[in-house]
């Protein structure tokens, strides 16, 4: 079988799996029990579905209510509440910076039948990212610079307050996050760490590689990992990494726009190296040249960027391998080999 046919086969398998999952979650959200819960929580007598969507992880549905429009994400899996609580916290953290628009999260609810959870949020009309790609690039750079700006203002004794009179976010000096977030459906260990290289090695790569070992017993990745782990510090020589608040899963499908500007959504946030964000932003279609030009105008590429870019892409290929199967094995192994031998 040719590589093209293999690729089409895996894409068909993935699409079938996604459509099945979406259908299951969509049936779950359109039940009288679920709709009664939403009416009660939103304090509305009207609850009219206005269309939705979703991917391989969740189903989403928009609703017209007595108080305007809301969007509800539903997942019937056991770990759904943890996932949605992490997304809720991520949206709040990004919104607090005032740098880039995200939907306002409202609340996380358990499925009353004991089959997962849901996240209620602001409904935002969205279209494909076209007119505002460069603006989004600039806004993402400002998001990544925000924590550093907070530190500078604190050192200067600034008493600036945030929008609405709220106190500005405090400087975060470590890598991690205050709660678990999920990249896709996989919970991420966001335990705080003072050292980025150690955090990325253990909390990001090793977590994914352990799942690969558990499900696939892949000898090649098992042999390559100790070699790569020993080499990791060399990719960061002479580089000072400061914690930046990240979206965490900014692939092209998680950015859009409306008539007011760009919007990002579905975050899996943590404080990490800003370069990490640009790996997934360049994969699976990515955001295009205007986005990256605007981003790097504010955050230029540092020495050694190319190797670290591959290193950060590795996490996402491993994550896709663990979500969608061994069609992502080749890319994962290829990057590991290249990082061990070519850089």
C-alpha cells in the first residue's frame, strides 16, 4: 500500500472516530434532563438550539435564551469535569491579561446522569481568520510578554489596576499552572517548577512517552528518549527562559475572527517558554506568514530557535499519537532522531 493510501486510511479512521464521538455527545446534550438543567442554571424559560459544532474531543451547541446567546461544550467522558475546569481557568487567565480576546467562561456543570460534564460560556460569532491574522500575531506576542511586563511594573512600584478596577495579575516566577489543564483529552501535569528544561522534559515529553510505552511498547522511542533527555540542556545554552502565559494548544483551528478582531479559544494554558506556542501554531496548516511576521516583530527568534522549534513540535506529534494512533509515530520518531543526531 502506498504512503498516500496509508495516510488516507488513517484520516478516514480518525474522521469516523470523531463523527461517532460527536454524535454521542450531541445526543447527550439534547435530552430533557440536560435541557432542564441548562434552563435552571441560566435562569431562562427559552432554550432554543441555534447550531453548534465540535471536534474529536467535545460537542458544542449554541442556545438562544431569555438573556441572550450562550455556548455549551459537552463531553460524556469520565474526566470531562477536570478538562472543563482547566479550560475555564485558562480562559480566565488569558482574559485577565487584556491582550487577546477569548470567550468569557461562565460555569462548569456535571452531567445530571453522571456521564461527564459541560462548560457554559459566552457565545461568540466567529469566522475564519483572514483579515486579522497579523493582529493576532501581535496580540499573542503581547500575551507572551505580559508576565514580564507585570514584573517590570512591580519592580517600578506601579499600582496599576486591571480592567474594571480589578487588581492587575501578579507576576508568576515559575513554570506550570495552578490547576490541571488538558491538551486534547490528556490531563497535563502543571505542578510548579523553577526550571523550564526539567519541566518540559518530565511534565510534557516524558508524560507523553510514558503513554506511548503503555499503549504501544515502542522500542525505538524507548531507546531514543534517554539520548534526547541527556541532550536537552544543550538546546537552551545561553538562553534565559522566563515564564509566559501560553494558550497551550494554539493550532489553526483554535483561532478565528469576527468584526471586532481575532479570537482564540479551547486553551490548555500554563506558564512556559513562549517559543513552545509557535510549534503547534505552525503545524497542521498553521496561521500563515502574516501571523508569524507580526509575532516575531515583537519577539524575535533567539539563537538555537530552529532546534527548539522541532523539540516543541515533538510534544504535539506524541500527543496526536496518543490521541489518534500510530499514524503519528513516524513524525515523532523522525524528530527524535533528528534532535539526537543533527543538532
